[in-house]
C-alpha cells in the first residue's frame, strides 16, 4: 500500500484547469468509489459514486441503468389485456421486448419517463440521464409496422429504437428538462446504425462491444470489422455517442483475461470517433470472485478514461509497485508476457472463451519461467498484505494452468488431481464463492470427485450436471493411473471440448 500521511500541502497559487476527454466515465471493477479517488482517477458517473456540486458534480442515471424498457412500457401489466403492446417475434407475442411502433406503448413509456423526472430531476446538475434501453435478448418486434419502418431505413432494427426514443426526447425537451438526455442501446440486433433517421441532440446512443474480440484493437478489420464500421457509422449521425465496453471473462472469471494490450488503444479509438461517455463493465461480482488482476485493470481503465494518451506503461509499473510491493516489477513482467500470449490459436479472444483459449499455449519451459516470476514476487513481499495480494492474483494463473494441463497440473502428472484439490481449497480460502457471472450452484459444495477429475472450467456446473463432464473425468482418472498413454488423450480431449 502507499505510505499514509495525516496532512498534504498544496501550494496556495495552484490553479489546474482540466477539460475531460469524456463527459461521463464509469467502471464497475472493484475500485474505491469515494470522492477523492473518483476525482483523482477521472470517474464521474453517479451510478457508483457521488461527487458534490462544489467538486463538479456527478453524471447520474435517474431510474434504472440498463435494460429498462420492459418496466417503462409495462409489458407484464398489459400482456393479457393488450398483447399488441408486446413484440411479435417469430410469430408469437413476447414480453421480452415491447412493440416500438405502437402509439399506446410510446405514451406509456413517455408517461413513466416524465414520472421519473418529476420525482428525481435536479435542474442544477450538469447532466442527468434516463435509460430507455432494450431488454437483454434478441426478441425485437417483427410486426408489420416495425418491419416496414426498418425496411424504410436500411433494414436496420435500430431504426424503430431511434424513432421511439426520439419522440420521448422531444417531449422531455418541451417540458423544459434541458439538462436531461435519453439513453438507449445499440446492442445485439440494434448495433448497426439506421439510414435516413438520426438521434436527437438529447439522445444518447450507447454502443455495446459485447460481440468483439478483445485480443486485438477494435479497429482490427479481421475480427472487429463489423463493430468498427458500426462505431464510425454512429459517430457520423450521433451527437452523444456512449460506449458500453467489456473487460473480463464472464463464464470463467477466475482465469487470466489478457486484454491489457488493447485497453488504451481502444480508448483512443473511442475518443477519436466522437464518443462522449464511457462505461467499462468488468467483474462487478469481485466480492464473490476476486482472483484475477481486477484492481490493476480498474486502475488502467480509469487512467485511460481520464487521459487516453497517458503513459500507461509507467502507470502500470507504478501501480504494481504500490499494490504488490517490491515484487511488483515481476508482476509487471508477468502481465507483459500474458499480453503477448493473448488470444487462442487464431489470436482472438472473446468474453465467453474457455480458460485455456484466452492465451496461446505456453511451452513447459515458458510456464516454469512465469512460475519463477511469481515466486520471486512473493519472496520480495515486505508485508502480509502485499503477499496476500500476490497469492490471490496468482490464483488466476494456477487456474489457467489447471485448464491447460501445465506444470503441476500436467496431464502426465500423478499429482494433477491433488493439485486441483489444493487450487480449489485456496480459492475458497481467498473468499471465492462464484467462478463465473452466473454460477449454476454454490461452488463451496461441489462434488469432490468433480474437483479432482473435471477441468476447472467445468467445476461450476459439475455437481448438478455431472454428466456434462463424465467423459473428461473418466479420461483423467485413467491418466492419473497411466500418465504416458492417457495423459495424451486427456490433453487432446480437453483442448477440443473446452
């Protein structure tokens, strides 16, 4: 930790003028949300912090933050009496989404937006936002009216979304809410910009990068070409373009997610394409699943939102020294190595990849070198806190090795099963109770046989769905008894079924 002081001296004539790169910045990685930390690291969104007016104020979402349209349009309330209010998708009415060309639905949603503003609006705030954002599914309305409107605007489902929120934004402006913006998504089916219709100046388009590769920058044509085109298309027609970005592995959160090399470049891409607001979703459940480099990544993201052109390498080195102590320089080398190995065999990496697929394979020698760096870092620790930080972060590397069959977790080692038990026990000792965003069960009660003979990526589904990993378990039991032959079988089975 940084040295503490009871006082701080600031020269009397200090006068710093700073124009932020983005009007709204936020991340839900675990990081301090107090005013001082937020101000020092450029975090301004009020969803997780409150900055008083005398310090510039925060940008607040009134009502919900995301996936709000079902509640605002009251789809559950009217599903039986007015099924025409619901989306018609694949020939059936569904509460998954509302019908956005139905005038009654627009009236209901507008009424509820105004109700939120009547109750919560602050006329003195720098900016307040009301989210009118689609639910988290692909069930957009395909009724005759919605389809006709989309066809008239380039065949893009986003056309009905923009038209819907534009009309709400017009009413909000007419009512005198001049510091309010209406926020909506460009997400899944609505990701691409429409033709012949543009968002009002008090409408925020929040473009989501959920389907992207995070091993390469977002302007990489091969893997992110569609997203980059959508980004540039929206930038041409939208005065307030926001980004919802992603920065963790949501199905195998305990493992290494080596996106460190694209964080700064992507932030620069966003700024250079007229983006005004940033939200980077990460491991928001770190209180239940804290093994990886969450603290470091939170700091990197914050610094890049504060200044996309900062000396990030220097910032990372400084953080590692402060958080991990004298061994921080070894952690920095580990992070740089992981970055060079980012991506699967094809070099790509998404937020739902298997553990071993997040990094290209290390040779046994390379893996042992990384083990040596962890050991050096831990030996250099000067405090119990520094050592605890190191051991907890190393769990993500151990998880990756257990999934990829490296070092003590080698498919040819008779100790493999016992080492997986030890990893599991160390995870629980570090307070880990979830292995993923939506774990299927309480991981503290997983069947011991599953822990010993399934891969870590299967642990969180193992006890309830043991049949899902039966073949893997049978092969690993044989590999434990006969390493030379079945170790090879176990390796190739794991690599092709993870």
